[in-house]
């Protein structure tokens, strides 16, 4: 195996590893801001559609361009296994900001889980490798063209296909599908070894004043791989944030990203190859602490009122006093038509509900604010078909307990039929043949 000469390794900048960590901390702040913007855009899409589009684009740009550029700079100063765990600070920044910006509750489980993630990230950085080899073409070939890397690729592909063709087939709003979005996005994001190889080859060319590495296929394959992981990761991350709470999704993504980055750094790039056994053990223990933090958060999500397992979709805000105040006079709760007790007149409907009702009619979780400002589904047929498919653009929908007596058949959004006085705050609706009504 060809390895860099010791005197060449000393020409690297191991003493500047703290610069890489500082850049990664700043990158995590930008990443948190981008994810919160994407989540906020989903919450504002009906009430402020123009603002929603702007927030979505800014958030997506921050996650796919700004964050990766800062990551590239961070990876040029320190090994992947040292830098990557600090990406987990996304969870901490989100725990501090989401309650104020998105009005998401910071529960005890979330606070404890965030603390464990932070401690594990710091520990993995302290006990991980703080020195880089000189990445020449010879060293990269000797490192990558190995059976262990082939086995890693095969296992990773099986993991990806398991998520894509099994876990993601669960209904939208389910805990399993939300976890799968986060695991897939995080696993892809953690494969930063392509980015690491590309930036190190640039540095090697500058240090040695040698353009020869760029006459081979390796640097271009590394750049292509880096772009692939960044784009595909952004797709799953954005999809998840559009349907699940930011804290839940960010925690899942960052936890799996740290694990993926640690494994790929150790297996593909052999970051821990030169470390003594006790440091490898403590580094592994630190990564396990991060995973424990993820488990704490998951258990908290599963047992809280906003839990996906308790029956309310994660995209709906459970604690919305303002929405409840607006709900007076709105038609009976969507919990009423299928065997659940209907509420008394004048009592606000439940802020959220998510059930699979009789006759195959699926009701999505919806808040009273969604009823006022969003798009709902109405049908006058006795045997109702599923109200809406996952592939449709409308995500929040409801089948009214008592639809209006008449419905005009028109695709144009010009016919408007007033609702009865008993239906309170909702005055007019526009019907279409599809059964959708725009409030």
C-alpha cells in the first residue's frame, strides 16, 4: 500500500483542525436556518403563498448551496470523522429557535436528546483523528480500491433500497415514513468522502504544484459523487420537511448523518486507522451517545400529544390557542361522522385529527386554521372514496360531517355558494368537479 511520506504529512495543517470545526459550526447554523425556512414555507403556503414560495427558495438555496460550500471549506482543514459530528449541532440550534419561530414545543425528551447529541458530537471530535494524510492519487487508489469499500457500497445500496421501496411506502404522516425520509437524507448527507477527496486533491495540487491529479478520472468522479449526494439528500430532506415537524425531521437527519459520516470516514477513508484502540473505543462510544440522543427524541415524539403514533399528523401544530379561538362556529369536528362522539354546538372542534375511517375514506390531520385558510375536500356521496391521494398537491383535507345542500358543477372558480349561518366564520366557497372547495 502506498502511503504519503511522514515529512509530507507534516506539511499538512493539523494544527488548524479547530478552523474546520469552527466552519462546520457556522455551517450547522446556516443549515438550521435553511431547514426552518422550508418548514415555515409549508406552514404559510395557504395564508401567504408568495411569502411561502420565497421562504422555500431561500431555505432550499441555503441547504443545497450555502451549507455545502461552507462544508467544503471545513473539510479542507480537518478529517471527515472530526468535522462531521459537529453537524449535529443543527439539533441544538433548532431546539433553541423552533419554539419561537415555528411555535413547536421544546419537550423534556427533545431537550435531553439534544444535550446527548451535543455531548456525543463533542466527544467524537475530541477522540477522533485530528491529522490528515496527504491525498495523492496513489494514496487514494490504494485506499479506495479495496474489498472493504466494495462491501460498504453494497450495504449502503441495500439500505437505500430498503428505505425507498419498503419504508417509504407507508402512508404519509406515519412515523415509519417520517423516519425513513430522515434516515435516507442523513445517510446520503453523511457520505462526504467524495467532497473530502475532491477538496484534498485541490490542496495537493497546490502544495505540490502538480496538475497531474487532474489528468486522471478520480477528481471528476469525486466531484460528480459529491454533487449526487448533495442533490439527492436535499430532495428527501425537503420532502420530509414539507410533511413533518422541523424538530423531528432535523433530529432524524442529523443523527443518521453523523452515523453515516463516522462510518464512511472510518471505512472508506480509514480516518481511525492510525488511532490507538482506546481512542477508537471512546470515539465509537461518543457516536453511540449521539444515537442514544436520537432514541430519546424518538421516544418522546411517540409518547407526546403531537406524536405520529398517537394519531395526529406531525405537520399539524397541536398547541395552537389562536386557531382554537378562531374555530368557534366552524362546522362539527371531523371526528364526528365515523363513530366518534360529535361535539356540542359552540364548542371548538379538536385542533387536529388523523384517522382511517370506514369505507376507505382517509382523513388527514387538519387544524381549525387550516379549515379557515386552506383547501378542504367535500363530498355529498354516501359511500365516500379516499378523499385525496398522496401524490396530489393538497395535503390538508377533510370530509365535512354536514356538507352544504347544493353543489355546483363547474371547473371555473367563479360559482360561489353561500353556506348556512350555522357554519359561522366560513361565508363562501368555490366548488369544482373534483370536489375541492377553496375557502
